[in-house]
């Protein structure tokens, strides 16, 4: 849990003003320029390694204007984007000042077996350090695009105990 962080990102969306979307209002007031609207996103990530690398989901940080990371002890830390991949929904951030960071130990994915219990700690809806559990349901899963192209073929698939959720958690 100490290595799990909260990630807050912001992006500016430009959409037509809501008041002027109705045809009658457009008739009287004309077309209005897009109005900037600030959209915030909330997610979580995990610190991996003493160099300050942080793993999160791409959809949390994609096309953002700013990223704020808050550690479990309440510290705000500056981060930079190292890389991201929309297809696998993975992003890597780097904490600029990597001193005194709690890190999650990496396991050996070669030792995972179908039926193993897995745990995930996250930040759904701003509820800090929510824990969920599930089971490894398959190994070496493929991720295929709509056109049939295989993106990756060595994912670990899990099912949590809520029947509507199916999560791909890691690559081997």
C-alpha cells in the first residue's frame, strides 16, 4: 500500500457552449466559439524501483495538460512522462525526486499459475487504498485489435470477484 499513489490529471476540452447547442438559441445568438472546459481524471499507480518509475494506465494521463501525483504519505511529487501505449493502456511516469520512496517489489511472472489469488490496491472514485481480489484466469492471453491484428500475446488475465469485471493486469 505505501507504494500506491494517487494520480490527478487535467485536460482542457473545447466544446461548443452548452447553452448555444439548441437550434432556437443558435438562431438568436448565432454560433458560439468552443468554450474551454477543464476535465479532471483520477487514478492510481504504483512505484516500481528506487529510481522513481511509476506504472499507471494510459487513459489516466493521455492528452493531459498537467499531472499531479500524491504519495501515500501525502507528499505531492513532480513527475515526467517516460512513455505510454494506448493499445495496452500502460503508461510509465518518473518521479523527479526519487529519494525516500516506498516501492513495490516485483515478482516473477514465470511463477504465476492459473487459480492464484491476486490483489489490487487502487483509487476508484477517489476512495483511497481500496482493495480488491481475484484469481488468475488465464496465461499468455492475446490482445487483438478490431481489425484482427494481434498487439501482444503474453498477457496475464484475471477475474475479480465482481462478475462484471474482467481485468488484464500484467504482461509476462
